[in-house]
């Protein structure tokens, strides 16, 4: 069953797919090299980017939302869905979101190396864009330390 963690970013600093590809390549320690669904580039405007760690049947799909109306709607939904685990300080922080990087993944398909790649890329995105990671089991800071559950 697919999981959909989201990184809610307070920064509106552009993030290019070339950066994600570079981070994925640098943090991959398994055999081979990750594949990418398209030619990655330095454009900040993108909607979808796939990273295929070797030996994993399903790619990691990164989804990028910067439209203020879409971001506002997704923030409202996240606050509603996670209300029981969000202290007021995190609700306030979520309301300052300027862009969202969502990730679609199939956890049962990921190898240990693929999980390490995913964790590293999530952490790098959250660090660069002042983000917090919301998952089904909690909220995490840029170093992937739990800040709410």
C-alpha cells in the first residue's frame, strides 16, 4: 500500500530536480546508480519527478506544489487530518507553508539502501526549504527527529 509523506516548506526558495537527482546520487550507497524518469534540470517549475533506486520495483515519486491555492488547501487538510497530534506551534508553522514536496512510495518495495536514500533526500529538502515532514506516524524536523506523534 502506498504511503504519501509530505514536506511542508516555509521557504519559497526554488528547488530544481537537478538538486534532487544530485542528492539521490550522492546518498546512494548500494550497487548501480539511481535512475530518473526524465532529464533533470535547473528549472524551479516542476510537478513530478521520479527517482528509481536500483533493485526497487517502484520509483520514489516526488510531487511539487507551489500554487498558493493548492498549498493552502493541502495545509488545511493536513491540519484537519493530524489535529490530534499537532500542538499549536506546529499548526502555526504549517500555516506558513509556501511549497509542499510530497513523496509517493511503496514501503514494501524499498530496500534498506532505498530507505537511506529517501531519508537523506527528505532531510536535505527539509533543511534547504525550512520544512517539516508529516507522515502517517508523526511529524519530523529537518533532521528527521520526531517533533510530534
